[in-house]
C-alpha cells in the first residue's frame, strides 16, 4: 500500500528559517551581531541546522516518492533537484562576483571586497577556473555549502538502495564514510585548475557531512527511533551544550591559554571540514533541546503562529529556504560593504541587519506568491459574469441590464 503524503512539519520550517537568519547574519562582513550567534558559543552552528533539516526535508520530499514510483523514478526526481540546486549555485557565484566588482568600481568603499572573498584568482585565471566552477572543482570557501548539498543529494539514492537490504546497513555505511573522512581518505578538490597548483580540498567535506544529513533523513523517515522526552536526557544535553561554551567562546579562549592549548591539541574533534565528533555530539544535544522546547508536534509553535507574528515570518522564510539562501549569499557582502561605508555603531548595525532580514522575508513572500501560480486561477474579464445556476431566481430589471456570460479565461 502506498503511504499517504506527510503534511508539512512546522518545526522543520521554523528551524530552517532560524538557520537562514543566522547564515545571513554570520556572512555579513565583520558584523557585530555575528558575535551573538549560537555558533560563537558552541562547536556546531547554522551549517549543521541547514544540513540536518535538509535531510529531514528530503525524507518528506523523496521518501514517499521512492516508495510509490520506485527507485529509478525517485532517482530521476533527485537528479532534477540537483540540476536546480546546481544552477542556483552558479547564479550565486556569478551575481556575487558581479556585485563585488561593482562595489570596487565605485571607489566609495574602503576595502577590496573581491580580494576579501579570494576571488582574484578567478578573475586572473578565468578560463581554467570557469571550467572548475562549472565542474565543481573550483569551490571558493564562501560558495561551498550548495556544492556539498549537491553531493549529499547525489548520495541519497545509494543510501536508499542499501536501505532496501537493511536500514541499519545504510546507516552503517554513513558512519563508515564519516570515519574515512576523519582520516583524510575522502575529499574533493577545491582549486583543481589553478595554474600554480593547489591541493586545497572542499571546506565542507560531503563524505563527512552526509552523517548529519542522513541522521535528519533517518529520524524523519522512521529509520531511527524518536528520542524520548526524559529529564535525564534533557540534563545531559544541556550539560553538553554548557560545557562546550568555554572551548568555543572567543572571550574565554582569549582569557585562558590553557583552553586555547587544549582546543589546539584536540582540534580534529571540533573540525568543521570533517564534521568532528564533538561538533556532531554538540549539534545532537542542541537539536534534542530544541525538539523538547517546542513541545509535542511543535505545540508551542502552533500556538505561536496565532499569537506571535515572528513565528509565522520565520517559518515562511524556512519554507522557501533555497531561494532565501541564494539571496542571503548575494546580499550579505553588499550589506557588509554598507557597514564599511557607514560604520559599525549601534544604529548602523541595527539598520543594516534589519534591512537584510527584511529582504529575506520579502524574498520568501515573493517566492511563495510565484509558487502559488496565481495566473492559473480563473479570471473573469471585466463586465462578464457567469451564467446563473439553474433554479436560481433571475435578477429583477430589464434584460439589457443583465451581464452576458462568457467563457472562463485562464492565464
């Protein structure tokens, strides 16, 4: 029997929206607000939220499809999504580069924003690096999360094929790939076409980060049991989050040499590129606390959509996360340039950040409108009305005053 489509989960939309907001704030150049983002106080950050929620969303979007249409058609649907994300990535890069070149050309801003994103090599060696851009073998750090997402989506059909044998096998392979990535045995080149030669790999190693993605997928698909709400687990998760603060917060790290030394000795446990073990554990603890906090089936959020408009706004942003992410990546450096121009005092910082958040919300509104396909709704031409239903009383007045019925016009 084909499983029924699952309804949207408000918790998923809300936390994806939170991730989009944090990503924007964190990517605005030298943004004072970035000092207060969650990633400043722990090992994991908004990237884990984005990837984990993407895994959950993939379970909702593709899980039922694979069960209903089969593996081949399900894989074709994922390939179509990869095609979409790929061109969003290319568009983000080209638009951001064009914006940075335009900002430099004005001569009004104090810093070279093109060099700030390390894009001079692309301009200096455009031919080979254009090939690298199109083949995902030239991946500058700022533009690296969507290429990772593309590889995660490409790996999903393989995991689902393994899950046909045994779901535990699929998760075991996920853990094995993550383990191999910890030892540098799996990575992808980020600057393959550089004339001077480069061995730099992708900043986000997809073979490591797939563990976060597959954890989200497995939880939403029912491969892994939902963790129970227990006081002991809440205390443990809270303890993990609090204990990590001194090892991640710049204030404590700057004040205590011992903490810096300890973090330096055990850097591989916090490593972002390979999703170090403590990053993963820290994120799971945060995710569990967030899941408990919103209540069963997101009860608090359900009430919040009626009482607190901000919950509605954040959820809408999360619902259109790909478009919002694309816009945030393009505008973030432009907003940083505005802070360079007007200063980073309290008023300027608030104004620029609120401008950015407003643009994200506007993007979500516009994309939602386009996705609703309003042009498909029946349109009645001016002066034309439908024929009265049978049995309905005819309006009083002369016949000449009655509207003439006409065909329905569809856009």
